[in-house]
C-alpha cells in the first residue's frame, strides 16, 4: 500500500481510535485503547511528515506547510508528555484531550483538498 493510500485509509481508523477512548468504569480510558490510538497517531504523523508535507509545500505553499508543521510538532510534544505524567493524572488527561483535539482538527484539515486521489490498481 502506498503512503497516500495509507494516510487516507487510516484517517477513519484514527478517528475511531479516539472515539474508542471513552472512559471505562474507573473514569479512565482503557490502557490498550490509549496505546492503540498512540500507535495509529505516530504512524499518521510519520507518514504525514515524510510524504504529505512536501506535497503541501508544493501545492498549498510554505505558509500552509508551516501551519501543518506546527500542528505536527504540537502532537509530537503532547505524545511525549503523555509518557511523562502518571496515566490518569489531571496533567495526563489534559494532554490526552489536547492531543485528541489537535489530531482531529489536523485530520479534518487534510481530508478533502490535500491527499491525492488513490490510483486504480496501484500497489
């Protein structure tokens, strides 16, 4: 599967991962769900940085690419900070919510105009 196909195909899965973070019985998202979301988000961020950012620079210009780079950097920082704070602490929860907001806004901003259409028969 090509990078753009992975990005467009995985965006829905990434959003579903965030939806699956609904708090469990103890008021916290299940650890397995958090790990699943983080893995999906890391993959999305890496693919975006490596394959989509150059396209954004060429098609939408340097200013738009800089905006996306700032969002990706913020997501990197939030994902790293999730590891610093005890799971379930107030600081951890705030970062998880901020990460969700940033990731959902980022995915929505890329959905239609940026990703090139998948080629038929491409592998």
